[in-house]
């Protein structure tokens, strides 16, 4: 990790504008970012382990971060992926720790926030508290969907979903920079099984592999492999988004 850089940055302000708190009063933004520091992590770095009380509340400027849980025998399973404009470890901030950890999927830059400042604002700003509560509820539903895949989905479905979530857009197309071992860790499987799954996807033309690079050639085809319940889930997400928009409209009125 690079040395700390005090105060907000242009990148932090841009990330805030993409976050679920972008509609908050500027004084909330300024209070949090003024008490923050900028940090960067290389791909593959363990950012923190909240199960040991080491949680990192951060606003992501760039890159991708994986939230994961680890079993007693060392196996890992990903609960969600986080990208620019999203916050890490909000539940851990409220409970002073959580049974999870954060790892950098790609090189990333974040604003590390002061949890004491954040907690103080939540105690004194009802509008902020409500918005964070709604966000945490939505995140819970998202995590449940991910766990459903990990518990009941086939390896093929889990690999396909993780490839879609890990992909970053480049001038040459959608790219996943990961090897088979890292992907196996992400879905809680083993390298040999993941290798067979990737070969099948490559044979169908959904992906193309080159060393540590996996190019998504046909996102729609890969999505069809990702979940047999994709249609149902998309409908559920659409209903949820419509309900939230209606709630926000009612609140503003």
C-alpha cells in the first residue's frame, strides 16, 4: 500500500458522485472526505481481514475489490465484487468487525474513511442513516443471490458469473485478469474443476484464454451459462429498482 495522502482528492470527489450517497448534502461528503486518506493496493493484495477486527471502510476510486469469506480449512468464497463509487465494510463499521475479508482483484485506489466520523454522522443525520439502511438492505438481497449461486449453482454457473463480474472494459473488449487458481479460490472450488469449466466455455466461443488473461468474446452467451434463473432474477431486480425509485420519489415529495 502506498503512503497516506491526507484530505480528499479529485478522484475521491468523482467516486462520491457515482456512489449511493451522491444525493446527500455536501457537508456530509466534505466531513467524510476531509477526514480520509488515499491508499492504493496492487492486484492480489489482501486489503484487510475484518474477522480480526481489521476492517477498512473505503470509497473506491478505481479498480475492483472482492469481499470474501474463508472457511476453517482455508477455502474461500466470494460474497460480492465492488467497483468505483462503491463503499467497503459498511456492516463491519457498524458491528466493529465482520467474518469476512477484502482483497484487490485488480490494482485499485480508494479513500480510506474514518469510521468514527462516519458513525457520528449516522447518529446525528437521520437522512444519512436512512439511506445507508436502505443500501445495506439491498446489499443483503444481492449477497443472498450470490450465496444461492454458490450453494446450489453448478461450477459452470459459478465460473461464468464470476467472469462476468470480474471483467473490466478495455479498448479490445471485456478482460478478466486472473488465472485458474485465483478463480477457483473465488468460487470455493479447485483448479482442475475450474480448468474443465473454462475449456467448455472456450469451446463454445464464450471466452478466449491467453496466459493470465481471459477475454469475454460473447457476454450474452456467457450470461446464459451464468444462471438458469437469469430471467427470474432480472425481473426481481427490475421490480426492486422500480420500488426503490417510487420510494425515493415519495420521500422527496
